[in-house]
């Protein structure tokens, strides 16, 4: 994923590519333990429209096509953590909302199974709505869309905002 470091801003650099593999922007993650109220933890070092891309799409395209499974999370770290677990089917939205461009490109992969694995703290109705946006049920394409929701916070501690991948495989 070509992660780097920009010492002038003290940020880890996270490049984003478009659907064809062209560099379109770079996010910077502040690399200090404590962040004051005036410093953004994540900040675009090279600004780009996140809603027009999916992090991990270009890198994981072949695996998603072959396995017909897409696992979708919120942040770049989600995709990278899945890779370290040997799962090369991850995509990240750069948040928890879906644009028409993202939906169209996920569906174009024609995965038979889509799993939404968003961070702790989202409302189940929102998860259900995102799942419905990705559902395909026509004479040409059908899929199953699932979401991970820890209603009783047995695995994802309440208020933690952790990603399911933070908990390991």
C-alpha cells in the first residue's frame, strides 16, 4: 500500500488510487499519541474526492473477483489489517457513507457476498440501509449482503469506535 511518512507534518502518509490504479490523493495520519482539539487526526495531504474511490479496490480487485466476496470497512487500516490476516478482499469507504460511484464499482465486481464490517458505534438501522444500497436482485445479478453488528458489545467495546479487524482474525 506504499505507506510512508512525512516528517514536516509528522504524519503517516496513506496513498489512495482510483479504480484504474492511478494515484489520486494522499491522506495523512497524525503520528502522536495525544491529539489536541485543534489538530485533525486524519488530514488530506493531497486532497481528493474520497466518495469517488474505494481504498484497496485496485490492489484487491483480482482477489474479490476470484473469491466473489467483498469485505467493506470504513478506514484504510481496515483493508491493511485484513491483508495481514491473509484476506485480500477488503475495501474501505473512507467513512461510513456510500456514494453512487462506490456502490456502482462494488457491484461491478459482481461479488456473490458482501460483508459490511463498520466500526463500533453505528446504529443498526444505518448498517441495514447501507446493506440495502449494495443488494442486487435482478435477472442478471444476485448477491447476499451481510453486516456485522455487535448489539450487546461482546466483542467491540461500547464507545470504543474500534474496527472489527482491530480484534484480530
